């Protein structure tokens, strides 16, 4: 039976870089989730007669939230929900299912790379019919609605059994529980040369995929072990756990330290890949070798012709402004366009829809192509495996060949965490006001040639977005500053730094960039304002 429940608004339900993301303790407050979901439905003009895709990364509260959303969807007149079995769907798989079924929207229950469990985070990503996360204009509308919501619609009904595949009905709404892996696997088989990768796994090539106890474990077991023939047990931390086994499911050198230790040990396999909580991020490692995500995007682009789906040619490429310029050098050599967009995958979608780009990526361990409208962790790993299978080269050799061809871009991101929000906002405001005064001056031996805010006008919808501040140096170095839009704990200031060396590839990145980090701290007056004399996290 449909019922209308009165509620009062929460004032903090603003979506960030990738959906809404909050502490679990916030989300489990009475009507918190219901308010957000009803506001979303209202803001898009209702969901009567529509079809949505629904799933999540299995984190704490996934099971409860999904039942609430199912009942609210039925009560709001939704025609059909396509749900991953047991409520699980990775972000890339969800985008695939949405596009394949021409669904009207999709909800992925995930706080992505943020920790889970009762003391961790929960979140919802909302995708529109194009398969990508909603535009800023839509999220602004949803936010406005959350501030005035007074009731929501739900059902008095038993929970739905999500373990059984197939169709069932709830108050006139069709529910189809699907295998979360099947469509995704089919798409990967269409893109890559699975036969070549199978042959690679028949040699003594050794491989590890670390799912970080998150959603891609079962995808990894199916794709790498069962279909491609990687040794049983190649997938580590394969069982999705509500608290990710206490891990921070962000695949980088700091949070996946266990994998880094393995790759620098005597037992290191030839290749290791890892994914984040919802399966859209990837880290690539070789024996005692780390591929920076900005380089990975550039290397995949340079090797596009190795892959069946792309060998006929690619459109342009795109990167977030914070990502290193390595891919731009490849684009120039290939004579294709290279776009620079604000951080957040939604900013790539119009470029893909209009056939302006094929590949895109972000420094935050995200790479993908126009096969879907999200970043795709397993796709990136398969791409690397396909190159290795074709060339017989190691991860390190492929990367070194790339540096030899284009030079090396040294790149790191430095995060200053848990800053008081007003301090962070003021820092950015003052820095922006000071930018012009840096031009022509030399700091620690680096002369500033240009400094300006990053402003992007989308060539398709004409929307203009400002995100981040950029400082360019005469020697080709660059600093980008921006505030994170995914944190749940005060503000995080991200400082992205790169330098370019056409011939010396063996410097230590931290050492190479230490001088520029000093400059970055001086220009933004970081120590005095935040009390921090060094970053909290370097990735
Ligand atoms: C971070 C990354 C950004 C990424 C976003 C979502 O955003 O920097 O590149 O798109 O997370 O990733 P921010 O605003 O905190 O810098 V995921 O894997 O959480 O969907
Ligand atoms: Co993610």
C-alpha cells in the first residue's frame, strides 16, 4: 500500500564531484535517505513510467538503502527497476546496463573510494539517460528541492528478495534482478582481444588483481580467472565486505600499501592491478614499478591501435585540468584534439556523446573510454594486459618506451586534509585574487609565466564552470590548486604539481617536485593559514 510520510528537510544534501557523499551516521538519520531520493525524483519531474538501474558497491547500509529506494520507486510510479543481484553493481557495469537498456536513470549506492562500515561513508551517484552522472545544473535543482521537501511516497511492503535472478512485481512496478557481471563481460569481450590475453595467461606471466574487498571482486574472479584463465587465487581480497575489511578502498600507493609491498618483494608477480570501492578507479603496477595515472592515460592513448575496438582510429582525448599534460603530447603527435575539463567524470560526457573524444582520464586513478560514461577500473587493466599480450613487454618497458618517445612528466598530488572549511575557502579566494601578482616573479628558481583560474565552457551545452587555479612556470612546470568535492571531513586542499624532463627519466618524483611543493606552499600561504608544514597525503 502506498503511503505519504511527512518529513522535514535537512539542509546539507548537496551533491559534490560525484553524487552525494556523507558519513554513514548522517545518512542513517530518520528520513535522511528518503528526503534525498524523493527530492531527486521531484527535481527531475517525477519518475512515473520510467526505468531505472539500481545497485551499489555493497558497503554498509547498501542493503537497507536499496530496499527503501525500491519501495519509494514503486510508490512514485516507476515502471521498472533493473537491479544487480544482491544489490551489487559496479559503477562502470551500472553505466553499461543503463545504456544497453535505454533506461531513464541509474542510482549507484556508493561513496566510491571513501572508507565504509558504520564509521565510514555512504553515498549515491545519480546517472541520467546518457549513462553518466547528472550535470551540475540538475544537482543544483535536486539540492534546492532537498531544502523544502515536506513529504515522500513509499510503500508498506515486505522487503524484496534480491538474491533470485529474474522478474518480479511490486505494486505494479516490474523488478528485474540481473547478473551484475554478464553485460559488462560481454562488452569487455567486444573491446579487447581476449584470445591474446588468454595466451598470455598460459605463459609464465604472473598476475594479481586486488579488489580491495569491494565490488569488483566477483567481476575479477569471473573475468580474469574463469574466462581469461589467470591462475585461481590471482584475484586478491575478492569478497565484497560491508566495511571493506577495514581497508580504505582507494587504489593508490598509500592505501594499497599491502599490494605495493608485494610488488616490491621477491615474490612480485609481473603485473598487479587494483580497483576502488565501486570499481571505477584503477592502479597499475609492474615489478617494483608504479605507473602514474596521468602517464597511464597517455600510454593507453599512444597504444590505441593495439586494441581491436580502437584500432580503426580514435577521436580526441580529454583530461581533467588537474591531470598531467602527458596525454596532450601524445594527442599532438597523433594529431587529435586534447580537451581539458573540470574535475569530475560528468564533464567528459558531452565530449563523448558528440564524438569529440574516445579516451579520457583523471589523475585520481581514473581512465576510461566512450564505451560507457564512467571511468572503468577493469577496462584499464584489460587494456594494459592486451598491450602486454601483443608486445611481450613488461609494464616498466612499456612505460620507459613511452618516456623515451615523449619525455617524462613528473607528477604528484599533495592533499592537505581536514582543514576548517572557512579557512580553505578564504585561502582559495585570496590565492585567486593574488594570481596575477605572481606573473613574472621567480620563486625558488622557478619563474611564473602565467597564472589564472581554470574556466571551462562546455562546447556542447555552453555551460561555464570554474574549478581550480593554475600557475605555469617557464620551465614547463605547473601547479594546480583546488578543493575536493568528495570529502566528508572538513575541507581538503589538493595541490597538483608537475614538471617535465625530455631526457632524464630516473629521478625520484618526490625529490624532483619538492622545490615546486615549497613554491606551492609559499604562493598559497598554506602553512600560516592551515598550520600544516607538509601535506597529509601524497599520491
Ligand atoms: C575526486 C577526484 C576526482 C574524481 C572524484 C570521484 O574528486 O579528485 O578526479 O572524479 O573523486 O571519484 P575531488 O573533488 O574529491 O577531488 V570516485 O572514484 O569517488 O567516483
Ligand atoms: Co570510485
